[in-house]
């Protein structure tokens, strides 16, 4: 059961459906009646990407064509802009493989850019050597008519660091999934997300972290703002295996619902089989603070401006955690554009 | 300036203001005193347009314009400012950002040009200094983790920067230490002028030693039940509200 094989075989029966526990809020089977033809090659010039100026290497995968293999040798640092482009109404799948040798560092600036009613799948495999470090920043701007599923498998080594911030404005149906094999051993993981959804957009941020060894650190903060008839899904699972003692894991998910018809479905799960662990999670879904809104309006801000200011501040607390300075500013601008009137 | 006539207002279906009338001419400072629960804060919210405060009768005008028909931000742009009894915390928004956004929104609404960043910072430094507020505090999220007195000072700073025409101070003195009371009062007095007017809500005569009112009103049971000169505040301090509560 996977989207990749469904696309390959043009077989809707292989699509995940609401019967699959993990996909019940992002049902593809019920949505896609017929899998479209394979996408033709990307037509025209995609233009420059937002992160190009920050990167030393730009890797573009357009309509599933090309396989990206990125390798960062021991002790080196790379700045890679990875652009995943979708165009038209066809179906396509792309693969990306990223390997960091011991002590290597990577700034990965990943964008999803779409136009049309495509069905797209992207598989990423990221492997970090001992002491390696990755900051992955994802800006997902799929088209309102696109179906897009991104699935990353991350394998950490002891003392490695992986920090991720995903921002998305959703799609017709969109899921950004990150699965992390965490060996402990003072490896540290940060998995953050922001979803900003309007109209009928759907976004699903799903993460699964499996702590298999002692002394692992995981920190997660996801925030969402949904309006109109949009729907946000957050599924965060942290598994602490037997013996993975001294695991320190924190998970937070907080969402603001700005209209009656918008929806947020959240499932934070901590599955702990070890004894000596520090795990905490918090989950809140609510409306914008009306008292704060009145306060801002009493000071002269029109409703839309006050809402933009407060929602920007709300998601700003996630954006503040991005390490890379220029990327953080860029991402803040991207979010503001989607929250301002 | 402000003219309130026979104002009735409800909160959650309960009538709180029951035919309140009040007139504050330009250039004057009026104090409102009254027992807990009399409707003082309710009046300030009705005048500023807070949701949930439903006007069921009467009028309120500012310079002849129907105040009650305007959105809260439009009232602010006309110059109405409320110093909150309980200022709100705004997580993630530095005080400076909040005030600059508010100031520019007001300017836009009045068809004025936005203030430049250097001019804004200069103004903020100047006003913060006058109110003895550490400038670094303005870089912190507005009111988050501020002490009660600091929040009140921050209200007056916002007032000083927005330079409103009609000021409502709802128990600005509560929570202020003796020095702060003087500093804040100086800040308020600096805004006195022939084109401005103020409504000062307080429980304590002491504030009125610093901000000298032209008139003092007693609000009890949702109405103004007595009005007089500054001596009325002394009389209330000595005798309490008992006889007015009976009148109400
Ligand atoms: N949401 C509400 N639902 C019901 N009653 C309310 C609500 N808000 C205020 N009230 C009531 O309205 C009355 C007036 O309250 P208000 O805050 O205006 O009093 P106040 O004069 O400012 O008192 P204080 O001196 O204690 O500040 C009180 O009896 C209060 O309980
Ligand atoms: Mg009050």
C-alpha cells in the first residue's frame, strides 16, 4: 500500500485510505477515483527559487524527473536548495537521497512548487553519520488543486543533529511525513512545523520518531492557523523503545481556528516502553484570543491587521527556532505574506 | 467633546448601564468614582466598542459624531484611548512592534503618512525616558511577564505615543507604587490641553491630587448619581458610597 506503487501501476486500490489508521484524516483512496497519466516532462523555465541565493548548489526535480543524490563528505558543509516542481494534471514520483559522512553539515532548503491538478509523491532518504548536522527547512507551496505527498526517512547516528522546520499552505490534499530512526547516543532532533491554511486547503504534518538507544533528545513544536474551510492534520508519534533510557522528548502542537468551518485534527502520541525518560506533550486547539484582539483594535488596528499581527506572533515562535539567519527572515516573510490581509 | 445621553447597556443579557448621562467638554478632566461593580469599566468598554457590551438605548457622541456606530479601531483613530484596568499580554509581539503597528494604522486611517523608523524610535526613546521605562523593556513581548505596575506604565507610554484626544483611564493608579504614581500622573498631565479631554476612573482620592479634575462624578447602579467639584472626592473618601448606593 503506497502512493508510489499506486502511481507506478496506475492502481487506485493501492492508495492509502481512511481504513489505514495512519491515513484516516488524509484519505487518498476516497479522493482519487482514477490515477492520472504519468506527467509529461516539465515545460518551460521554472525561474529562480526563493532559496537559490542562500545555496551553493541547486537541485531541481521537475515532474518526478531525475534522481537527486546528494553526498556531503566528512567535515564539509554544503548549502543545497532542493526544488521539487510539479506542473500539470499528471502523476509523478521523485526520489531524493542525501548522505552525510561523519561530521559533515548540510543546510537543506527544500521547496515544493506546484501548478495544476497533479498527483505527486516524493521520497527522501536522509542518512547522517556520527556528529553530522542537518538543518532542513521546507517551504511547501503546492497548488490548491494538487495532491502532494512527501515522505522522508531520516536515520541519525550518535551525536548527530537534525533540525527541521516545515512550513506549508497545503494543497487539495497534502501530507508531509517525516520518520526518524533515533539511536540516542546524544543525537538531537528538532522537528518543527507551521501550517497556514485558507480556502479548502488540506495539510497533514505527520512525524514518527523512534528512540532506540539511551540519551536521545527530541523537541517538537508545530503550530497552525486555519481559516475558511481548510483542514489541518497533525499526527506526532514518539516511540521510546525498551532500554532507551534517559530519552528526553518534548512535543507541542497548537492551532488557531479562525472560522467555524475550518477544522484541525490532532493526534499526539507518546509510546514509552523505557523506564527512565522525560517526556512531555502539550496540545491546544482554539480560537484567537478575543481580548487580545480587542486590545489591538482599541489601539487602532483594523481587524484584519490585528489578526495578522497576532497570528504572525503565534507562528513566529516556531520560526524563531530556525538557526540559519537569512533563511529565518525569508521564512518569516513567507509566513507573513500568507497571514496578512 | 464627549456627550453621553441616557445610555443603557447589557452584558450577557444583564443590564449594567441603566440610563447613564455624562458630558465632558474639551479641555476638561472628569473623574468617575463609584463602588465595585457599579459599571465603570463597562462604561469604558461601551465607549471603546468591546464585543459583548450591547447598547440597548441612549447615545454617545464625540464632537457630535455617533461614537457607537464606529468600529473600535475607527474610534481609536478618532482619538479615543482606553488605559485598561487589566492590560492584556500579547505573546510574541515586542512592545515596539505593537505600538508602531497601532500608530501607523491610526495614521493611515486619518490619511496621514506612516512614521519613519528613525522618527518612531526617537519618539519611543523620548517617551520611555520621561516615564522612566527601561528602553530594553520595549523589545520584550508586550506585557508578558510585566509586573502590574509595569503594565500600567506601559499603558501610559502607549498613550503618550499615540497622542489621543479623548482619554479614558480605568484605575490606572491601582498597582502603582508612590513614585510611579507621580511619574504616570506627570505623563497624563502632559497630555492635558484645550483640545483634549479625559475621563479618570479611580477608587482613590490620592490620584486626584496629582491629576486634578474639573468635575467628579459618582457612578452607582449603572448611572451617574451625583456630580460636583474636586471636593466631592474628599467627601467620598470620608463618607463612602452608602448614601449614593441607596439613591441608585
Ligand atoms: N461577562 C459578564 N457577565 C455578567 N456580568 C458581568 C460581565 N461582565 C461584567 N459583569 C457585571 O457588570 C457589573 C459591572 O462591572 P464593571 O466591571 O463595569 O464594574 P466596575 O465599576 O468597573 O467595578 P470595579 O470597581 O470593581 O472595577 C458587575 O456586577 C459585573 O459582575
Ligand atoms: Mg472596573
